[in-house]
C-alpha cells in the first residue's frame, strides 16, 4: 500500500517559504509564478493508519528555523517543488 505522508493542513509552497523566512528574519524571494492549479496529497489514509500528526505545523517551522540558525548541516539537494508531473 502506498501512503502519502503529509500533514493534515494544506499550505502552499510560497506560504511555507514566507513563514520560514519570517521566523528567520528574512524575506523570501521567488522566481516564476505559481500555476493556477496545485498538486495536493490526500493524507486521509495516512491519518487513518497513524492518527493525526503529533506536531502542529508551526512547531515544525520553529524547528527548521532553529536548525538553520544554528548552522546545522543541510543536504543541499533540490526540492523538486518546481515539477508538475508528480514524479519526485
């Protein structure tokens, strides 16, 4: 069985980048424009199998911002968020 492991909340990549930037005291900058449609993952099966996420989204943003501020290692790999074919 394939299960999409995502959060319960729907958040645009732009909004996530802006929120992380806010937590880091930086303004997010973007190139290009969003498409009028979005690729969304349905997390219903994941929630049914594992329950709701244990952490709110804001806590995850706080953790990522703290990690980056501390200068901890990053993977340096592309996100693939610019792809529209669903193949990551």
